[in-house]
């Protein structure tokens, strides 16, 4: 939950500051960045050349968030991006009400696997979209690899390497990610 400022003068100053940050980022990145209303900036948002980003309403940007590549990143409403790096050559979708800690998310391997092609531009199977569902928590130092879908209401534990899809309503941990808990419907 976002801390509510009770003092009306401080609240007005905070809203003015966040409006200034939104205006500055919109001016700096132009049409490549779309920001919803009510975004709170406690950290920096840095976009690499070519990437296009859409961030929904009432999101929070904590620490330094770096988004690179040439693809499209979409973030739903009320999501926290806290010190993460997103590498996007094609498409990365992050749902609403997510907690994205200081982790790495990439829809590309950046290099070809075959030794003779390793230093050539990445092609074909090196890129696959990433989809993170609603109300997902991705823990610190986790790595989410290309082609992965993480189901709604799931948790990716700290330091976990996710290379295959994650079912909804589970907790995964380890390298490779293994299901360590399944949430009941009443949780």
C-alpha cells in the first residue's frame, strides 16, 4: 500500500513533483513512453534507444528501473517496478497489481547458441515474448527468461531462474524454478 500524505501542503508538493517527473519523462522519451495518471516516482526510469513502454495508472517506480531493447513493454495498473531490468526485443507484458523487485526479465537470449553464429545478430529462436499475469510477485535477483508465462497470483522466489511457464497461484523457487507451494482458493 502506498503511504498517504496527511499534510495538505506536503501532499500538493508531492503531486507537483510527480507531475513534473511525468512531464520530464514524456518530453525526454516522446512517443516511446506512455504514462498513466497517478504514477509515483521514488526512483528513476531509464529507457534504452528503440524500446517502447506503456505504464498503467497508479504504478510506482522505485529505485532505478532500466528498460532496454527494441520491443514493446506494457505494464498494467497499480504495479510496483522496483530496481528491475527489462530487456525487450519483441514483447514483455506485465499485469496489474504486480510487485516486480530488483530482478531481470528478458524476452531474448541476445546471442545465437550455435558457435559459428554466436557473434552474429540474434535471430529466430533467440527471441520469445514474456507474459507476467496479474498480482504476481517476482522476488529480488530472480531471472525470468524468454518465452515464459507466469500465471496470475503466483510468486517467483528470490534468486529463482524461471525458464519454463509458471502455473497460476503457485510459489516457485530455485534454479531451475520448481513449485514449492500451491495457494488454496481461499488464500
